C-alpha cells in the first residue's frame, strides 16, 4: 500500500492523481485506491483538509495530486448582494459548509436548505461541480487559494504553499452576550 503523509509544494513528476469528493478530503485518515487499483493510505495531521491540486507524498517519494471530484451541489445566486448576504448568514447560522464565489454561493445538495434559500429569494440551481468550501475562521489552512487582481491561483500555481494561520484571532475565552445580560 502506498502511504501518503506529507504535503509538498511542487513536484517534478506526478506519480498519480487521486479524485476525491470533499467529504473524503476532510478526513485525516483514509484508505482508498488510485484509478490503477493500487491501494493508498492517507495519514495527515488532524484538521487537514485536502484541496484541489494539493500534492501528497510519503517515504516512497511518489507524489500524488489530489483532484476535487465533481459532486452534487447547489449554486445559489440572488438578484442583489444584500439577499445573497442574507442567504450566507442563514447558512452560516446552520454551520453549513459553504463555498463563496463571485456573486454566488455553492453548497452540497440538501433539499431543506434549498427550500430555505428559495424562501429567502435565492435562485438555487442543481449542478455537479468541484466543491471547495471555506476552511473556517479558526482553521490553520487558510483555504489554499488566493485572489490576485481578479484571478484566482492555487498555492501550487504560484509557488508559495505555506499555511497562512487562522483567519481570525482564536479567543482564549469567549463570552456569548445575550440581550438579557446587564452591561
């Protein structure tokens, strides 16, 4: 079995490509197989999310490129940015994994969420696309893609595949303020 346990920024040769849906790309322990049938074990640090075009290697030195699978998603769009923001708020309130695009939101298909979003005035279109949701404010991965003047580039395309740290400060203690609290 080929064991993959380290991310690398670049490789001269790609041994194989491994197509995985998002649900499997967020597992730090995974046993699967390449298209050739060769078994692969992935062992990454807890909390690691594999992104499209990530490169993994192990003791063998073989490098495997991760490819985000096409999977059932909804593309959510609205007539106004305000309506789209309301949709994003309600999805976030439900801790829904969400991909943010230019003028749209993408989520995994869920009929209850579709009904809610349509009730908020959104247009919800079924599609089969790569799903790359935001990594979250407290994750250490930073998402893997960066916008440079209107073009989006993955870390591997422009060679600085370093982690960017949390997107927001991690609170040591977080007090939840309720309207009934006295100042």
